[in-house]
C-alpha cells in the first residue's frame, strides 16, 4: 500500500524530529513498529519505507538523511526528509521508491 497523499486530512501532526513534522493516523501514539509519516512537503511513510536508499542516491539536492529506527519490522533505518525545505519538486524520489513510500506536494503546509 502506498503513502496516503491526503494524509494532512486523515492524520494528525503529533510532533517534530529535526524540524520535520511527524504525522500519525488519528493521533495515535507511535511505537517501534508504527512510526507514521515524516515530513509535509516531502513526506515519507516510515511504516512502508524499505530503506533501499534510492531516494538518497537520486535526490539532486540531498533532502534525505538516514535515521535509525530500531525495532521496525521493515528496516532499522529510514530515509528522513531532514532538508525538505531544499526540495526542488523534481519528483525523482517519488519515481524511484519501489514501495511508493514518498509523496512530494509543493502545495502542502509550510511551502511558499
């Protein structure tokens, strides 16, 4: 299942990590197994991210950094959109993600 592109309506922002919003379905508390969506303009669904690294390799402006996610059943690292403000909306990360865990939308909150 791919990331929900309408997550701003169906998820609740429950915090931040390195100034990047963290979203949870229905405001549920996150666990090692359930980590929600990280980012707003560049959003990564940590629950389906396989950490293959394609987005890190292909991003021309280095939006992503690895973060540790110990205990997560898919992978113990994730591609975190730490520098989402640098995104140029090229959509390469979206195109190369094998599980459709990334969505980029310049109209979402926080964009000028």
